[in-house]
C-alpha cells in the first residue's frame, strides 16, 4: 500500500489539503474556507468534515502543515495578521488530537522551500532561497540542505527587512518593509504612485484601489500599458537590491520565485535580475540563478506542507 503525508496549507481565505506520496503525486485534494476571523473551533470542525473521509483506506503517516506565522519549534501560530484565532494558537497539538496523526508545522514560505527541494527545481541543491510573492512576501532559506529556522523559529523573514524606514506602513506595525513594495498589495500601491507621477494614459486609471488586482496589472503590462510596465520596473528595482543583500547573507545557488506576481514573467524578472546583479557584492556576481518556481502549475502549497512531513520521517524519528 502506498504511504502518504497529509499536506495542509492554511491561508487567510482558504485552506487547501491533499495526500502526497514520496514522489509528489497528490490524491484526494480539496479546499474549504479557513474561517480565519471566527473561532478556531469552526476551522477544526470544517477540517474534520472535509479531511477525515479522504483518509479512509489510505496509509497516512502524518500531517505536514504550512501556515502564516507558524513556529516549527513549538507548533504554534503566533500573532498572524490575517488569522485571528488568538496570539498563540497550539495548532500542531489541536490537529494531532483531531486527526489522531503526528503533525509538524512551519510557516508557508518555509513549506514552499521544502516543496521546491523535494519535488521542484531545487532537487539536488543544498543552498537556495524561495520567495513567495502573494498578498505579502514570504521567504524560506535553505543552507547546507536544511531550512533555516534560527533561534526563535522565525529566521528568514526577508519580507520584513527595511527598504525605507520612512516608507509605506506595513501590517506588522513597522514602515518600509520589503513586502509593502514587492507583493500583490505593494504593486497596487505602486500603480497609484505611477499614475500620480506620470500623465500617460492607462487602462488602470479607471479601476478603483479595492477593485484592482495584481492580475489586472500583469495583463495591462502584457498589453504594453506604460503605467503597469513602470510599476513592475519600480518593483523589480527594489526587489533586486534586496536580492543582492540576500545573496550576501546565504550564498545560494539559486533563488526561486513563486506566486501570482511571477506570472508577469520578464516584466518582473528582467528588472529584478538587472538590479540584483548591479548591486551584487563582486565575489557573487553572475553566480546566482533567479528563476520561477517549477511548482507554479502544481498544488505547490500542499506539496510543500507534505514535503515537510516527509522530511521529518526521513530524520528517522516520529514527526515532531
């Protein structure tokens, strides 16, 4: 009988799940509303209703969970901005008790890094970085074949390095964080900056802030919209500078980009690559590949969460 890990990706809006074997094949996939702004008991009830029937008749060895602000060391979600279940939610234990399976938990970007290493373009690599460019900006660092957690369990939060200490307000309470510029939310703000700075016509001028999406901006850029292209250039410039800094810290072989913004292709990749090389410390120039994740067209979030579970099993121990 094939062995599986149950991969669970918890987002602010939806939770995805699936059973993943050692080769990255996914079966019994599904999704449901996270109920992030209600009591956690509602989430657990939905999880049980959707997932338990999918486990019947399967050899499931454990559960891997990716979630915002999740701490690998103590199995809690700590003060997640978009999930208001409490300041310190013991999610690992709650899910173990609910499903009767051992579980392991980490933040969603670290899970993405695990997925890239086990099932994606980083197979065989020991040093790389993954950036998830969604509503915010997440990042996972792998050094010597291991995800970097640091002392507290929250190492690698590159989305909250400072671009400008007097810059845009961030949901974390600080100003000028990288994710306020390089994310779906950030590029929306940049578009409105560009529309104020330039008089050129744009299809985006007729779209309200709340109605605008990163997908709209991407489609406008592909239709040669000047404002959209300038927004991606500005985003890529800021991102490229911080990518150069990231290389100095960890000396990766490659940097993988995942998320909706990556669908812009060269409109984002070209300026990001140019400015990364421009600001790169000389010993590292031309030594790091900047590439889209190879899991973009797959259920990467579930694969990443499951990869975490398989990693724990491969350590020859019960999932911690």
